[in-house]
C-alpha cells in the first residue's frame, strides 16, 4: 500500500492492489476435505495400496505394510513382484 500525496506533500489517499482469493480458498477447503476422506478411508480398511502406471508402489496403509512385514522405505518406489 502506498500513500499518495499532492504536489504540496499532503496526504490525499492510498494506492494498493487487491486480489480476490475466494476461488483459491474454496479450492483449498475442497482439497482439505478430500485429504481427510482419503486418510479416513486408508485407516478404516484392512489393506490398501496405490501404484503408478509402471506398477510401482506409491502408498501403502499400515495394515498393508504389516502384511509385507518390511519398512515402507523398502517398498515405496519398488515394482510389484
């Protein structure tokens, strides 16, 4: 925000730039709700995993990780055997 002055140096107003962030805030709220649903789903099912197109593990919930019996670091990024 900038203070505007007349030629005599007296304050006559302010200059600023405003942006409407309504759509961005709505998108953030929708994303948060989606993430909460995903987390709820991943903790409520016994075993869940997500793979990419090359069949590499991207995500495993705790139940699935326990079935494999190895740390996540040893699974994530690896191809399905």
